[in-house]
C-alpha cells in the first residue's frame, strides 16, 4: 500500500517526524476534544482507516471481492474499528464485525450505533476459519492497553498473527493489540499481534519503530486526523534532515587534511580483524586519513585490500595528533587495554567507545568517571553498546534494557554525559541534553559478526570530519542501516550479509544523497 495524493494518511519515508508518547498523545486528544464537535476524532480515524484499506484494494484485486473481517475491542480502539466497518459497508465492501464484548466509552457507543444503523453484521464470536476473508482488521486494543491479552482476545490475536505470517493482509488500527506504544515491547511481557500493515492516528509512536514494534507493525501509515504534532516533540524519528548539513563541502581546493584523521584503536593479539573492519569503513565513510593502532602482536604490516590504511603499534603512535578516535573493537580487557583507554579519555580528541572499551568502563569506576568528566566539560564520548553491553553499563540485565529501550538510552546518556547509541532493532540515539531519536533503517542482515565494528568506524570517520557527536551518531546509524536494506534489496541479505560488504554501499549512499549533483 502507498498513500495516494490528497489522502487522509501518509506513508513514513525519509522524514524526521515526531514520535508521540502516550502522555503526549492523550494531551493532544484532550485539547482537540475540547475544541471539536463530539466524536470528531473517532469519525476521522475510522474514515482514514477505511480509505487506507480501500486504497489497498487498488493494488490487490484478488482481495477486492473478498469480505473484510474486523474485530472490535471494548474500548475506543473498538470504536475506531466500528466506524471503519461502517464506512467500508457504505462503500459497498462486504464487511463483518466481531465484538466479543460490547464497547463501553461514549464515543465507541456512538460508533456502534452508526454501524448498526448502517446494517453492518456484528457477531460476538470469531468464525471457525478465516479462509473466506481477504483483509483481517485488528481493532481490539489501542495504546492504552495495560493488561495481557486474555480469553477470546488472546485466541483471536494468535489467529491474526498466524494469518499475517502465512498469508498476509492483517491490518492494525493505531498499534497492534498487545504492543506498548512507548516501548515497542509487548504489554506485561505477553503476546502481541503480528500484522502486515498498521495505520496509526494523530502521530507515529516510538513503539512502532523499536524493539519488537518494527516486526509487528509491518508497513506504517500515519493519519494525523488534522491535528498538529507538538512543536518540540520529546522523541523524533531519525532522518537526513537532522544531520545532512554536517557533511563537509568537498570543494576542488580541499585536501586529505580537510576531512580529518581517524585512529581506530584495538586489536589485541588474535583479534586484529575487528579494528581493520572498522578502519576500512572509515575510509569509505570519507575520512581523509585512517590509522589503526594495535594493542597486540602479530598484526599485518599493511592491509592488502586497502594499503591506504596506516597500521601501527599503539605504543609508538601519537594519538593526540588525531582528529577523532574510535576505541574498543577487539582490544580485550587486559590491564594494558585499561591503561590505553584511560590515556585516550584524557585526550582532548573526540572519541567513540565500543565493545571492550564499554566493558572496561562498566567494571572500572575510575574509567566511568573519566567518561562522565568529558561530558561535564562539553566533550561527550559516543558510546555504542548492544543491549548486553548497555545492561553492564547500567548495572542491570539485557531483558530490562529491551523492555524499555528509550529509557535505557536516556539513562546511559545521563549517567555518562555521553551520546548513547543503543543498538538493535530501532537503534536509539540519546544525548545528555535530552535529545532522543529512534532510527528506522536496518534489518536482520546486521545480525552478524563485525557489523558493530563497522558502525564504530563509520561514526568515527564522521567525527573526524568535524560532525558534532550527536549528529555523527545519527548519520552513522542511519547510513549503516540503509546500507543493509539496499544489500538485502539486491539479494545479498539478510542471510549471509557480511560486515565488510556494508562499506562500499555506505560510500555510495553518502555520495548520491549528500554530494550528488541533485543531492537531497
């Protein structure tokens, strides 16, 4: 489905849109309800959802002649579903509603009345089979759900999820039932409906884009219901508009010094591959010069695929002469590694910490204090943990981190005075000043060894090019994820995609999008 011109909804693309929390949304609804005639928002929501499905029929002729099945829950999400059913019915679409428990709120009661008056068939139990239906619509529970899906609703949820995986055509209203709209995690650690398409109302929510939300929501459409998003949203969706201006101009008169020098620090004995991967990405990411400073022995004299890289033992290398440092990949957790990290943190050079550098910080109060001290003086490090590394940094467990990824990223940024990049589905980027963004790019192709090292090299290269730390993180994760998507589109992923394949694609994206003649 794609949104046609003059549609009451739009498809999320490369836009930096507000991601509304539950509290922000309820405040908007309250203000709107006071200024609008009764039932206005529900009428608009149901109409937008119906139009979205009608538009889908244009691209899916097979489903056009099949009846639509709609499940309506007992709250306002059920009311939206009833309005949608009424609009579809009046448009000549065969539609059948299942309402196991009669709706309760006043708006939803109004929606039930208009559906009955229109002659929409309403049952109290689901059919034995969905084989005779085209689209199935989840209107059970919206963003206010706080309890596990139980009883008939749990049974229906399981059926909808199976249908989505086996045949497709499952459409959710606002949020798949059972999914927390703030966190992207299932409510109360229960189950949530898997859908193929979701239309959300007033604005997109963080839970659509992080944790399990990206898998469960499918293609997302947003119907604003003619309401304006907050002027200063607390959370935004990452997009080029947030960082494009940071790319340095590449005039003919520039030289390699114009684009900074990066050192990638790591590679204890037997772990030389990780920093080399990171350094190769830094070359493709536009850094003027890239060095690798190895902690261990046995590293190669040069990198045959990329002899442009300069390889050194860390002890003989002047790290203070660099424009940026990326430290941690393959460096180990020895006392020597700890000493190198402590020395790096004292330098007045932008620094990214990944992998073993993060693990060292999590177990050493003095190192943690150095990271925080840099933040306090306005020189924040960039931290790029995966959920387990984040859990170590926060003295908790990965399950707790994943249950509320945005809160975990905020805590990391606040505790360490750093830019926190919490990796995973819907990477969260948080700054100590309260800015926070959720990244929409990436896929399962990144679930392979070395992709984190590549991300560290890319963000390091952007730091060397004088990006501010927050914008370097935004740009790095967006490009890194989009490269994986492009490779997957070409058949290189998601299965079998290797970390080293990302770098050339990132280079192409940078040049086409930010340096091309018609760059956007």
